[in-house]
C-alpha cells in the first residue's frame, strides 16, 4: 500500500523513539499501515521516516493530491478528532491517538493497549451509526496524564463531566426515538417472551421479579495474544451459572456491550465499567481490582430483572462462536427498540398514573440522587485516601516505631553481659520492634480486604447514581412532550384519541421510571448492608490481628 | 527609690503594651523596681514612662553620672548578658531577659515565668560562686523561639549541645577538685554514716544496696502566688514514703538541686529534669507531663543507692522550714566534697583493679553509650512523632471516614420510604459514621496512655545516657593523671608511697565507675521491662477498644 496522507494535526514524536513529528497540512507517503496499535509509518518530504498516529492523518484521493494546498488544517487539541476518525471507520484504526497514548506510557504491558482498544478489528468493522457523535473526545497523544480520567477525579458526574459519564447519551438520538414511541408512530410487535412486566407490590411499582435468577463469575484474567504474540491482551473468563460454559471477553467487548446497553436502556442506569486507570502501577493487584469492578458490573446486570434478560447481554454471556458473535453483534447494533422506544416492550398496570404523584416521586428522587452523588463520591475518595494512608504513612510510621525499638534492642545488646534477665529484655525489645515492622506490613496489605472492595462497590454506585440525572431528564422530556400534546389537543391541533395514546405511553414511561427507582432502592438496601458488614468484619479482623501481634509480643517480657 | 540607670543594650518594647523601648547608653530615671518578673519601670529623657527588663540596665553611681558619655555600650545579643547579670547578683533580679521572654510569649500563664525563674529571691540571694560560668547562656528577648531548646531537638548530647546538657560541668572545677583527692592532698574525715560501700556480687562491683528503700510521689502541681497575687507560680507537692510529710517545691528548687547534684556526683549521671518547653500549649496536659517527668527524676533518685542518701536530696525532700531551708542550702553550696573529691566517702574492696580490665569495661561502655544515645533519642523522637500523628492525621482520617459514612447515611435517609430494612440500614450507616468519628477521638486521647509516658521514660534515659560520656571522660582524666604519676615516679620525681596512694585512689574512682555502670544496667533492665510492658498493654487496650467499637457497630446491621 503506497498512498499519500495529509497530516490533520501537529504531532510531536517522542525523541529517541521511532516516532516522527508531523505538522498539520504536511503530506506524507505511507510506508506501512500494519504497525498496529493505531500507528502508521510514513516518509515526509525530507525523506525522514517514522511512526505517527493514524488518526492524525487522512488519506488523500488522487484528485485531492492536485490541490493539497487548499486542504483544511486543524489545531489538534481543539478539534474533536474522534469524529474525523469515525468517518474513516471502515478502513482505519479507531482511536489511534488513544492507543498511541497508552503505547508511550505502558508499552511493556499488553494490558493497557487492550484496555481502551476500540479497533474491533478481529470481529469486523463496526457499523457506522448516527450515534457516533455521542462519544467523548478521547485524549490526544501528548496530553498530560493528569488531564485524562483518573481515579481521584472529583468532578461532577452530571452533564458534561469527562470523568465518569462516557457520553451524553440522550443528546439528539433519544428524543427522536422517544418521540416515535410516544406519539404512537412506533408500532412494533414485541414477542411475548421479550415482554417485561411491571407489577405492584408493597413497595410500589416494581419490575416483575426474575423467575430464573443466575449469577456470572468473572475469573482472574489471562493474558492472551494474537498475531503470533506481537499483540497481547487481557481476557476475562466469564462463567454464567445457568450453563456453566466459560466465555472469554476482552475489555473492548465489555465496552461495546456497555454502549449497546446505554443506547437501549435510557430509563435504567447501566452499571459502570472500571474506570480507565492510566497512571499507576500495572501490577497483579491493579488487574485484580479491575476484575472486581467488572464482577460488580456483572453482578448488577445479573440481579436486574430487565437487564439480565436482554438479548445483547445474553449474547455477550453465551456466544462462543466467532460467526455467531458477529451476527449477534450486528443485530444488536441494528436494534430498533432503543431509548424510549424500548418501552414498547413493557406491560404495565392498567391504572393511569397521577401526574402529581409521579412528579412528587421524581422530585424526591432528584433530591436524593443529588445528595447521594456527593456522598458516594466522597466515600470513593475516602477509600482511595485510606488506601494510600494505610500503604504510605501508616505503614511507614509503624516501621519507624519498629526500627527505633529494634535499634534500641541492638544498642542494649552491646552491654548485655551474662545476666539472663538483661538478654531476655534485649531480645524482647527487638521482637517488639519486629512486631511493629510486621504491623506496618499488615497496614500495607490491609486495603485490599477493606478499603479497596468498599471503593469498588462505591465505584459502582457512583456510576449508577451518576446516571440517574440522565434517566430523570429523559423521563422529564417525555412528560414535557405529553404536556405539549395536551396543549395541542386543547388547541384542536391533535386528536383526542392520539392524545390518549400519548398519555398511555407516557404512563408506561413513568411506570418504568418508578419501577427502576424502586429497584435501585431495594437493590442498594440489600447490597449496602452486605457491603458494610463485610467491610466492618474486615476492619475488625485487622485490628484484632494487631491486638494478637502485640499480645504475643507482650508475652516475650513475661517469661 | 529614685536612682538613675543606664541602658546596656537596646530593647524594643512590645507595641501596645506598657513596655518601653530603650537604646543602649540611654539614661533613665527609675520609677519602680517592684514590678516583679524582672521588670523595672522608668522614665526616659523625653518624659515617656514604661517597663523595661531590669537586666538591660545598670544602676549608675553619682560619680558615674558626671561622665555617662564614656560609659561602655553593648550590642545586646552578642554580649553574654548572663555574666553581667551575675555580677549584679545581690541587688537585681537574675535572668530578667529570660523572664521577659516568657512574659511576652505566655503572659497569661503563671507557669512559664516560674519554669526558669532563677531569681531565688524568696530564699535569699544566691552565693556568688566561681561556677557561675558553667551556666548555659539564656535566651535573650527577641530571640526566635525555635532557636531555643525544643522537644524535637535532634542535636547531640555530647559536649557543648545546648539541647539537653545543662552545663559543661567538668570544665575547670572538677579537675582541680579531682586532683586534690587523687594526689592525696585532700584528707577529710568522713563520718561512718556518710560512707558509701561498693561491694561485689554476681553482676560485678555494685553500690551496696539500699537498706531502707523509699519512694516519693510528685502530686499534681498547684498554682500558688505571692506578692498579693501579682506573681503566680506552679508548685509541686512531694511526699516521701519514709515520713509522709508533704513539701512544696517549685521548679527552681529542682533546678538548684540538680546543679548541686551535678557538681557533687561527677561519676554518677544525674537524671534530667523536664526539658524547657518554650513553645506549645500551656494546658493541663503539658503541666501533667512535666509532673510525670519530675516523677521520673524523683523515682530514679530514690532508687539510686548513692543519690537517694545524699544530704542535699534529703534536705530537698524533707525541709519544711524557711530558715532551715536557707541554712541547708548554704551548707550544700559550700560542700567541700564535690566531683572526684566525693570519692573520699567511698569504701571499696581491697583488691587492686587491673587497668586492662577497667579499660575494657570503659571501652565497652563507651561503645554502648554511643549506640544507646542514638537509639534513645530516636525513641524519644518517635514518641513525639507518634503523638502528633495520633492527634493529627490519624484522628482526622478517622473523622473523614466517619463524616463520609455519616453523610452517606444522611443521603440515604432522603429516600428511605417506609420499608423497615431501608431505615434500619440508614441508621446503621450513620452509626458507623459516628463510630469512626469516635475512634478518631480515641486516637486523640491515646498518646497520653502510651506514647507520652514512653517518651517521658526515654526522656529520662536520654538525659542519663547523655551524661555518661562526661562520666567516662572524668574517669579517664583520673586514669591519665595516674599514668602521669607513674611516669613521675619512674623519673624519680614522685615518691613510691605517694604513687601508691594515687593508685589506690584511682582504683576507688574506677570502682565507683564500675558500680555506676552496673547500677545503670540493673536499673534499666528492670525499668525498661516494666516500661515496655506498660506501653504494650496500653496499645493492646487501645486496639481492643477499636475492635469493640466496630463490633458493636457491626451488630447494628444484624438486628
């Protein structure tokens, strides 16, 4: 392949590497597009060769080559490069800039290049759909690490936060798809087995409970490789309880699934995937934490009466065949029942809802979610802080205590003499020093038993709570549409029959919201109780271990 | 009294107070010398009146008044004001600059002006002795607080360290007094009841054990006052077990005692008094810690076979009468048996000591003491650090955890509904938050049970270990003198009989050192064991309390 490309943005190659700097507007001759990880190799006008991010350039047609001087140039950071990349979806690697980023920061680790790898190459090109503008801008190469998502992110989840909301999913598409349902123009026949029921129990309106509950385990990930080992990646082994057949899924598959779920269920918060962890250690412990967070995602999915039954999830959990995978994938991407249109699958009680009652509940939910959002974030941050404290100053303080006592023991041993009580004391003091050094190690170890799992759990809640404002806004949009229709009918611009259909369908949407609000309440009540119990038990075990350590040390003095 | 004084140094009065700035050389008319705390009131040439430190001026004789222009002036901080003040001992308050310092930093607290108050005024003027040059320079007004002794002081105890050694006690006097004993020119008849025996037991040569052991309690200090309440100070109540009669002693009495002990016992490390604590809080807790450190001093004194019996200590412990106090005080200050001369009181085994053996022991002691000095200081610093950690970050971290959980409970209570399990969870989470806030309080409280007592104990050891190099040097001086005499005898410049007396007396000095080395070893073996046990028990209690707190919190979730 020898084609020419034009640089869209400036790119500064890392000195001392095979990277090459390119300037926006510059024409380059392609040498190799088979580098992988979003990199291409090219030659500039001076004859220099090197690598640059594929997403930073666009291929030129022979016609264009004649007037390259008029081709537009861009200042890289200000331009949503992602959209540009999306246009070239079919023939170039997606999010190459992102890949480049990872390549330069953690090249040695096959994990990272996989973490946000959205090339989808081995399962065929992704559909070029109209929702591509929902994507967040991805970090550009050369962006400082701290500007990118990181765990400490204290920014708001609401609206345009780059930290946790992966995209503004209701921007234009939901309104459109919602309207067709709401106005009754969408009339799809939903097969009975796909129908979802909302029923009333003592807690209010709820999703009809799961008839066949199941669980899925996410096993410790394995490093797999392809292209004869050139590219390695982490794959998770998922085993559903209903068939006990293991499937292997990479992060990108989770990511693809997550997008489908977010498109489809705009009244149901989708549990979050693990945060991108760009800085930090890429060790076993970090990989394990990602697994735990994926397990949290999977658990929430399994326990959800609607999500657990949906087709794309089932496909994700069960498909082991590459061809069937692709087919299912295409089908999911063409799903007509996205966003509010999904509500056509719902079967709700006959009773019409009182708008004031619905308003009251959504109002309370809004207040609750706003307060919860703050709390949940502060718990997440607190867990991160405590982990750092335990592994940093607490550990070091203990070790300093240990070292001071140990060196005291050493000093005393210089003048021990032959008196037994003296040498006994010396060794007891040394052992006390050793005990504190050991307690320091225990502090280092401890967070993985208490603070980290607690943080992982609240990562989940942070994602769910952070999605609620969108859910509420989506519902509110439907209610506003309904009011508009009421006005139109009052002005005789809409027929009463059609209004009644709108009213009925708005009620379906409200029923869905109420069911989800109640689901979240019931779910968190059980879940948080277990979470807090587990956390406290681990804390108790920890302090008991310190007591035991000190008690056995104390005995050294008694003998 | 209307006299005129000349300012010796510049003094800048604190603006907005009754203080007045004076310039070196300036002539002032005295208005009032009865202000107290080292302050005089005067009027300057401009007619302004105000207070200035008495030590900053000198009284002028009528003759002098005629040629004031030729009187010398000084730059205050560079001049050893202390010596100057000492010359005026009889008619002006001592260390007025020091008093001034405290006055401006902690005027509200009667304690501090007493802490280093060396006026000795109410027990008559101190003797103008030749050892006044042994005093450390006192801080001058305006010196930064941090330049003065502080607890964190990491400087060496050896030699000229200002941090812990109160004076260089062996500078000129000990050599002189030592020589008269060593050369046999000192021949005092020591009454039998004042004789101190050194005996041999399985641990080596030791001080003959105490036949009548006793203890002394230092009770919580009281704030007392004199001059109709103008001057208030802290007095400690000491109660010896042998007579159960309480005596009241101020810090300055302890300080005076300490000087006498250091003069007299140059082969015995004198336990340290509490460090000056110039910066920091003057609250109950600090006063209590000083009491604890004085108790440590007193305990060590009581347990020492030589110190516990000495006259000045007995006088200090028992004298309740002002006249007898002054008489005993004068007698102690005229004690002829200071430094090595004290050794004339000692009765040692007949056996001559092998110099090589003595050298071996002193060598080992030297190595031990050097290593111990480092360790003991690091334990002291560690205790201070741990106290700060417990009361600062540890407490705050716990409280942040508590607050995060409590606010989570609050958020959840906004969407509690009527479901019992939900409201139960909410209150359990709030209680968990409360428990961590309480644990934070426990961290704040804890150091007074473990780190501070441990630190107080090691303050004692720091002082004793820090005195050992002087003790060893003093012994070494005697050994060198002995060698000199051996050489003189070899050169026929000294008679054999006199040399034999020198050898015998050098042996007495060596016996004293060996006894003291063994006393320290035995003492610390018992004492450190008890100290470590007490410390560990307190630590265990603390962590058990955390466990209990968390366990009762956990139960909230179970019900």
